[in-house]
């Protein structure tokens, strides 16, 4: 990590602003209507932070969180930041093997999870032979409520102070990402990087007292950032614990009239299909994030917003802690905008490594500025992150026009991005290959206007007994629902091969586009 002299960290900032904004509503449950102020959230976070200290957790011990968007999910989040506990938030849709990978990498000392996940986490932890305490959001044994009762004291909230620790040695976030190879990795971020991002937000962010619609899972980088930024702005988060339910999202928008949110292109498309049922004129800022935004979608969706509202086609990555490019008024439709001041960008020809200086020529985007420090506990992958002159390799093709506006073209990496989730073809292939009637398999992504991409399984059968439905069900049983074979299954007699004996993925993709998918 880059050395800094200060021990000042995000916990100090959060404590200050949560006290200043104590009377402002912090969160609203969009389904039940329940509300809670920052004063209440802070009080509960302080109690938990003190209990974590008393039970022996110290700065540097990793804390994991897994659950849907409910009122308790952010309490251990804030407590961890007060105590110097690096945070790793785990996808609530992850299943056994996926959870096992994240825990093996992050080695947390404590996991907070929804009650329904307790047995899975207990089993995984036992298999790994790790000493990890499990605390659940609920009322049963092992609950957060019970944990606080066990260690609570009578100290006043006003006397609470955050812990001091060396910010050069202790990370703030370990954010799960599939990176450029498809293997799960944890992008490690420093406190000082977050402080620099906060500085931008406090200058250019939303106004105090506004409502933001928060429907992303806790493990998304946007949720990490929204969770720490909202208290500092004095913003109210309107939560939905069922983000996949369009009816619920429409009802929340109509009832609570949020003014800020992030939508995936697929969700924006779904809202457009039911535009007569939802009033989107409450929004003055919406970012479309996660996959390619087609110009016609941008124009149609913008027409739903209030006059003068800012709709941006945002570009960023987990490794850059969110947005690198931002759209401002006047940004052309289809463009992701221009670079934030804190970033230096260049485009490189992916075949020759030569920098592209002329406009309208695609190249791999390289980024220098606030980015991750490393992949946690993974020096081999970390070594691939940066160029010799310190630029982060995004693995994405973009071009810029004569006015320095950037446009997303495609992904160099083989990862499939469906509904804002990065899907590893290798992971799906390993599951499908275990079927006794599968001789070979290759998973590719086909472009889709709603989902960005959809995974398609190309299968060579040993015989004709296995069906497409069996393949789909096998994946559904083994992996989280976001990794479903939404693009279908294609059966082939053989795969096109390169001269080096590898599957020719581009040629295979051309075949997939022109045959029947089941």
C-alpha cells in the first residue's frame, strides 16, 4: 500500500456525520414502510462495535456480511468501520461452493448472515477447518440481538470513540470480483482511497434530505459506496429486499418518489415495458451501470425522467471502486462521458501494446488513479494488474471521439456479464462437465439487449441421452440463479479448434448465433 502519515480513517468521518444528521431518516423499508433515523442506526452500530471489541475482535480482523437489504444489514457494516475491521460482503444468492471460495480467500473472523443461511455457512466453515464466529440477523440462537445482550454495557453513546489503527496496514474493503480470468478474487481497498472518493462526493454529490433508491445487493461496489456516502450527505436510502421483483420496485418508486438511483440496462428495459404504470419524473439523477447501454434505450429511458434530469451511461469497475467516466449535461447519447479529474486514461492496442492517440479507434482502456491496491491473498493475480508505468488494465475495449468522450465497445475478457453479474464460463463448464453423458463443453456469451449478455452452453454429448433441460437444471442446482443458462444450450458434434489445439471461441460464437438454442 502507498504510505500515508495520518491514522485518520473512514470511521472518523462516519461517526461525525451520523451525529450531525441524527434526526434525518436514514433508511425506509420500501415494502413495510418502516423508517429509522441516523441517530438510531448510529446507536445500534455503536452498541455492536463495543460488543465486538469486548468479544476480542481487533483491527485487521476481517468481518463478512451476507444478507438481503433489510434494516439490520448495515449495522455490522458501520461497526466494522468504527473498529478497523476490513469488510467483505458476500452475494446473498451464493451457494455452498461460491461461499467456500470467498471465505477461503478472505479468512474472516466473524460472519453476519441472514438466519436462512446459517446452516450453509456452518457447513462451509467446518469443511474449511476455520475458526469463524457466525452471528445471524434474526431472533434465534446465534443472533445479533443475543450477541449484543451478551456483551452490552451502560456506556453512553456520546462517549464512544472509533479505534485508532495504522491505515497503511489495514484495508477497509475486500470486494469480490471475477477479475480478468474468471476466478473469484477480492479487490483490496485502502481507507485513504475511500477518503479521496468521499471528497469528490461531498463536492458534487446529491443534496441533503433527498431519497435514493437502493436495490443492489450488499456485495455490489455501488452498495458499498452508497452505504458510506449516504450518512455523510444526509441522504435517505429507500430499500428493497426483493430487487428482482419489478412490481415491488414500481410500487416503491410511485410511493416514495426517490430522486437518485442506479439501474442496470436490463431493469431500465423492464421499466420501459411498463412505463404507463410508473411515474419516473421524481428522478433528477439516474446512472445506467453494468453493461452496454444501447443509444435507443438511453433516449427512451431519458424521456421518462423529469425535464432537466441527468441520465448517465456510467463506466467503471469493481477494481476502480466504481465510476471512472462520468456523463454531464451535453454528453452525447451512447457515450460513457469523460474521465473524472482524479483519473488518467489511455487506450492501448491489445495486439501490439502501442498507445492509440487518434480518435474513434478502439483500444483497451488503461486507468491510473484511485484503484485497488491488490487482490487480497493472491500475489499471482496481483502481478497481472498493472502495467510497468502504473496503469490498471481494465480488459475492456473503448474508443474516444474528437472531444474526448469515451464509448464502450466490448469486453476483451471471456467473462460473461449478465444482468450486472460477472459469470465465469470456466465455472459453468466445470459443473456441466461432471454430467456423465457430456463429452466436452464450452460456455460462451451472446449479446442481449436486456441482460447485456446471456450464457450459452455448447455441449458435445457422449450419446444422445442428455437433454438441454437436464443441463440447465444441473447448473440451476449447483450455482446461484444469476448464473443460469439464460441463453440456452446448443448441441454440437465437435468444436472448432485453433492450430494450437484450443477451442476457437470466436468461431464457436458465430456458430451459436446461427443455430437453434434449446
